[in-house]
C-alpha cells in the first residue's frame, strides 16, 4: 500500500501561504533534480520552512542532523540558528556531499554547518551533547538505533524530529525491512515515557518527541 498523504493541490495551496525561501533554495532544488537519482529525498519547501521554525521556537543553538543529502534541511535549519549557532550533519554519499558543500559555501548561514562524512552511528559516538534539536532523516533501518544514540545527546526539553514516519502509508501494512523499521521506531517512541510525542501528518509524516 502506497498513499500520497497530501494531494498536490493542497501542497501547492499550503506553499502559496508559507514564507518564500531565499532564491538559493530554489537553485538547490533544481540542482538536486538535475544531478541526483532520488531528488524526492529532499525535505522541500514546506517541511524545510517548518524545521527552520522549530529551530527558532526551540531557541536552538546546537542542532544535530542525520541525513544531509544535498543540504536543503541543513541550510534551512542553519538559517534559524543564531550567529554563533552550530549544526552538525552526517552523511555517507560523496555525490550529495559535493552539492551540499558547494551550497553551504555560497550561503552565509552555511558557515554554521559542519558536515561529517561516514556512517552516522559511528559519527554519533564521537559527538558531545547537549544538542537542542535533532533531525533524523537517513536510512530507515537504523531509525531506532539513531533514536537510542541521539536521545542521550539532547538536553532536557530538547526536541527530536524524525522524517518519513508514515512512510507513504506503508506503516499500516508493513512488508519490507524499511517498513518494519519505521513501525518499530514509531512504536518505540510512542511507548517511551522519557518523551512527549506527536506524529504529525505533514508530508510523509514527522514524529516530534520532546525530551522530558
Ligand atoms: C532522505 S535523505 C536526507 C534528505 C535531507 N535531509 C534533505 O532535506 O535534503 C537521506 C540521506 O541519508 C544518507 N544516509 C544513508 N545511510 C546513512 C548512514 N548510515 N549514515 C549517514 N547518512 C546516511 C543518504 O546518503 C541520504 O543522503
């Protein structure tokens, strides 16, 4: 079962009533379309703008991201950080890395971003908390492992955000390993008394979990 959660017309209407991003974001979208084989992995305008708002609302100074891709969500969140803020983002794909580094270098908020290459579970072992906000958006099979590794790095009151947690509706009838991994992640967060959580029906589903 694969469901488009938000009809295109509604997505367009919502975009028309949302902040317009800096022109560099449209250029990044186009570059990603032209050069990457799975450009739909990019969070896009609405979710990116929402992430930036969350960073501002959390008064975040340190943000952790797992899954940089070509850098759209990282750049958006970096815009929401203060001048002395820091965003650490992790990925494994050198082709996506090249695009991300190019756009980070061309954008003033890009100087707040540190891109760490290598499997995120290894990178996480090298990081010191506390972080104010963490965004999980990488390989779905590791979502529960990322959760276990990231939660201790968040400050009390810090926000964990995970993308694709409705997985195009496949959470309702899981068949593949990634389907089952997302289901296990959602069940784990839902049952965890250490966090206050809500699973939002934005785009492909966003789990928000506030560390108590
Ligand atoms: C959905 S994309 C991230 C999209 C990004 N947040 C954006 O808005 O453009 C997922 C990314 O996770 C990366 N990834 C996959 N496995 C990984 C791993 N073990 N460690 C770190 N990154 C990984 C992929 O290379 C890919 O770029």
